[in-house]
């Protein structure tokens, strides 16, 4: 593809624009998050927070807490061990930040690397203007900003996709073995983070690699890459054994059996009773998830696909990006082989997740696809610009467009920051209040209000309970006496969510 006449040759070339794209992406996420140690908001985030804290202390798990029913939190085993259900890749990646006391450090670095690669890959395939426009369309989408300013594993797999694509392009040109190793490591690390997502990604990538290896007879590259990949995949049985005590039993399968027997891929609803009861406020979430599964099992697959794809498309091209939805359609006719490869991988991800029950607006599952949708729209916009004669393009157009895009992106960032600040206010203020309690160590019994948001919990704990200043647990009325006895040496407080007040409890 040739560069449109409005692109000043050389201005967006070299490595410094890549570094700027990465730095600005990380800065945008940092402004939205507002801290290097923000507390999580959603249940999933708290589970990853607990898991990363344990890994930062070089433990796969912690001992089951005393009276574990008081410590119930979603996506976390409280017995026979205290550990999150999730595969270890994401928590292992962010654990160094927890060890340094800066939990958001690695997610911010990952956001920066992702932003750099979004620009670099698009520029490599379609030119510098397309690369810049892809980055602009991608970085300020609400889903991108909201879910990167959070503890979600999709931020890791979206980075793994981009690293793997770059490594594949590099390996196919000079055929250097180190790029095959980089490709294998990217795919395998994603696989120990979100196995289903990376299995889908590996299908088209593997087809290209196998075809090229057969044609070029570079079997040594393939064997070396597979060895590197299996080395990373070997973490999974270690994780199983270190957490559940069995090489074959994953924490995910154990958690599913204990709490959510119906939460498995497919179109049937398993109504096997869960092994563990839940407090009323958590039972609401379990019922909500069961209803989603029931809906997914009865709705036609094409309807589910249309709803999810439509909301993803709307999120990508909302607000000032709406005209670029038309550019996306135009871009479909000018993508080229690399673009169709990326778009096909994205479509395959959406199709594969049709077997997974979730609400249609939960677009975080498709975070990996947003750069591809943005790239397709950028291709279409560049094609339209190419139709404009160079003589009719004023010299001031490029800097003026850059200024307008900068203002629009600043607005996107501020809106996302205000939204996150609003939805995170309750857990943040609660944690700050717990930190100010005068007597430590303590145990805080949370008495929930019946009208609370079921997706945002207060009963969440760090991974290493024994040395934690505060245990935050469910209030169970007269049954609290059992935990009083087990928490000898800890001052007991009761927090009443309806009034927002703490009071010291006397056993």
C-alpha cells in the first residue's frame, strides 16, 4: 500500500514514534486509574489481586482460613486451600509489582507495550499514517481504557496476540530461529493465562507456521519453538499440584464443582447442586450467572453472536468514532492478507466464545479484537484520503487533525476516569476507612445492605491472610462468635453498609 499524500514521509518512521505511542497509551491508562496502587472493583479483579499477592510471596496458595464460610468471595477457593481459580499467567506477570508495593506497575507497562505494538504493527503492514490512525482509534475506546485500568487477564492475552503477530512477521522474513521462540513463548504464556483465547489464536498462526515449515524445511525452528512453548506450558501442572495437591486437578475445575457446576462451555445447563452454600449477597450473583447460562442455552447462536458483535462494534466506534464505522466497511475491501488474517482471528474468537455464557456488554472478553477493528477502519480512512489529489491537501491539515484528535482523546480519557472513579468509589472508600481503624490487627464483619450492587463486593482479602492487618469477612449474626474465637488477638469491628458506620464489637 502507498502512503496517502497528507502523510509527511519520515515523520512517523523510526522507533521514536513507537516509543511515544507506548508512553502515551500507558499515560492514558494511568490517568484513568489515577494511582500505582488502586484497589480492584469487580469480583474477577479481586481474585487476581489475591492470586498475585500470593505469587509475590512465592506461594501458589495459602492455608484455608479459619471458619472459611466467613471469607467467601467469588472465584476464590476458601477450602481446602485459599487460592484463586484462575490459570496463573496473568497473576505471575503482575506479581513483581505487588512485591514492590506497586500493584498497577506491570499492567501499566503492559498497556504501554500494547500501545507501541498497535502502532508498530499497523505501520509495518499498511504505512505510517494508517499506523497512527489505528492507534488513535484504538487507544481512547471506552472498553480499552476501562478494562486496561483494571486487573483483568485479557490485558495479557491482548499483548500476547500482538507480540506473536510481530514475531510471526519477523520469522517469515529473515527466518531467524529466535523469532520462532518469541512466537512460541507469546502463545504459550497466553495459554497459561486464558487457555481458550490462545487456543483460538493458535489455530491460524499454527496453520501458517506449519505450511511455511513444510515449504522451507526449517524443522529446527519448529522443534525449538515447540520446546520453548512446552517449557512454559509446564507451569500448568506445577500450578495444579502446588494449589490443589494433584497434577491433574485444576483450581478452576475444583471451584466449578464447589460453586458453579453450570459454568462450563456448551449449551446445556448442569443443575447439579453446588457443594458449598454462599451468603445471600453472593447467592444473588450465582443466580444471575445461572440465568445468563440459561439464556445462552436457549437463544439461537446467531442471535447471541449478533448481539455480542454489535455491542463490540458499537463500543469501538462510539461517539466521535461513529464516522469511522463507515470507514471500517470501506476498509474491508482494502485489508490485504495480513489484515484479513488478523480480522479472521478476531472473528474466530467471537465464534469460539459463543459456547461461553456472558452478558453481551461484557466486551472485555474481546479486548484482543479492538486493535483489529480499529486497523480496518484506519485502512478504509486511508483509502478515502488517497482519493484526494495531493494538490488539494493544505499543509496545515495534518497538524490540525492531530490537534483535534488529541482533544478528542483527552475527552475520552477524562470520561473513562470519571466513570471508573464513580464505580470504584465504594470499595475504595471502604478500604480507606478500614485502614484508618485504630486497633490492628482486626477482623471486620461486613453487614451488607440488601440494595447493594451485587457486582461490587466489600468482602475481599489479600492472598496472605495470616499476616494481614485486617480480615474482611461476612457478618453472620450470632454465628460470628465462632470466628471471634478463631481470631484471637484481633479486634472485631462490624461495618453496617446501610449506615456506613463501623463499631467495635464485644464478644
